[in-house]
């Protein structure tokens, strides 16, 4: 248990198994990308719980019936670069989702977020938005991205990350208390360089082999 009321830890044996492989420093970039997508797909099932649905008529091979479908369009917004590694897994579960992009890099000296690109559907606020980024460290990049989404009219946004630090979770509880955070693991702390411990290392570099 933890004290963060805005945090939802997706607890599942398959996620534990895959996350341990993802953390392993000997895991190749190819396997890192695969594991990132697989964990993201498994988490999406829980993240989408509570999405509004609506009835519609379908024909089974035997008779007519009422089925249900998602009532509003879903938008997936990866934080570039590393968020791209999660997008494929989310889209495996939500193939009709739109995809926006937010580009943010971290100043290596101050750890402050620097935005450099934003591209979102014009009606992004008309449905739920999944903001995806493997790591929630200081919370600076997520804070910046969530502010952009709020200013674009988004009122149902969920942050999805693979590992989170308590410092980042606490920051978002102050700045975006209405945004739930979904993670596979709440890690121990940030170190003096603002890296998550035990963490994953640099998820973008490990994902893309840079």
C-alpha cells in the first residue's frame, strides 16, 4: 500500500514477470521494445476500466442483439521519445484510437522540461486521453504535457507509466489532482541526478539503441 491517492498500481503476475526482464541491464533493445509494448498492452486493460460505452445493434450468425462499444473517441498521446515505445502496445488494445504527440526533452543540468513539439487532434477534448511515458521521475515533463492537454480542452486524461518515483507522483497530486496515474511499479526514490532508483535506466536510449 502507498499514501498516494492519485496513483493506481496495476498489480498482475505477468506484469511483474515482464517488468523484471525490462529492468535487466542485459536486455537488448529489441527485447526492451517488445517488453515495453507488452506491459503497456496489459496495463491498458485496467486503465480503460470505467470508459463510457453505448449500445448498438449487431447481427450474430444466429440473431440480432444489442452490443456495446466505446461511446467517445480515445486519443493516445506519447511523450517523445520514449513514449513511442508504449504506443504500439496501447494501440494493440485500442486499434481505433487517434494518436497525438508531445515532444519534451529534459535539460541535463537543471532537469527542467523543454517542450519542442505538440500535435493533437482538433477535438482531442471530446474523449478520454491516455498520456503515455515509461518513466515518471521528477514529474516535470508530465506536468508540462498535462498542462498542454488541459489547455487543449482535455477533461478526462489518464497518465500511464511503467515506473514512477514518489517525488513525481506527489508533484502531480499538487498540480493536476484530477489526473489519475497508472503505473506498473512505484519505485523507491530519485537519486542526485534525478534518475529513478531502481528504475529502468534511460528508457529512450534503451528502447532505440542510442
